C-alpha cells in the first residue's frame, strides 16, 4: 500500500480547522497537491458526478433540512462532531432544531479522514458501473490498490454514512 502525501491544504471552508484538509496524492508525487486526485478525470468529463461524489461523502444528506426549522442544510459531516456549544461559535444553534432533526444530523457525523475514504471508494464504484467512462491508468491503479478489496467489507459503514445512490 502506497502512502498518501497528506500535506495540509488551505481551505476556505469555515470548518477547515476541524477537517484539517490534506493532500491525497501519493507520497513523493510531482507537481501540485490535491485533495481529490482520483476525481481529476471525472471533474473534466462528468462534472456533476464528481460533485456528487464530493457532496455525498462529505455532507450530511439534505432532503428535509430546507424547511422552516431546518437549520443547516447539508452540513459538513465533521462539523457535526462538534458540541452544541462549539457550533454556536459558528452561528449554528442546534437548540433551535427539533430533536429528531438534531438526532439525524448527529447520526451522520463523521471525521474528515473517513469521508475521504468514502469519496475514494465511491469513485471506484462509479467507475465499475455499466457505461462508466474508463479511468486513465494512473487513476485506475490508484483506486484499485486502495479500494478493490475493501468495498464489499465496508458496505455497512457506508450505510452508516448514508451515502446517497448515484
Ligand atoms: Zn501532496
């Protein structure tokens, strides 16, 4: 297994201190760091799919949140690891939400690293779909070495994260 570069990346996200964004290219790579190097091709050819992979792996599911008492709609999963008090510092008042909604948001909390793993595996699954584009060799190898054997065993974890079907 080849290690990741993991150099810290700048991010404009207001929750970036919690996420601690990292480079997920291979250790010792040339050129610029990148958080989602394996999405490079889909970003060019199937932008919506690439965006969906990022969104579903890093955000809580959206659905009903956009109602009157909705509060955060599709908030970053790692933000939901913060306490109510810490979230008030981000102007998110969980006490304004119905308990059912709070429970649902909290249930979808996940650390940044877990979300990055899910994004990788989702991408690999997308490339396995019928009619999927063929990934460039470098991306295929990157995903195969990291995802091919693990996906089946981790279905339950995915269910926990409630990744939406593509
Ligand atoms: Zn890097």
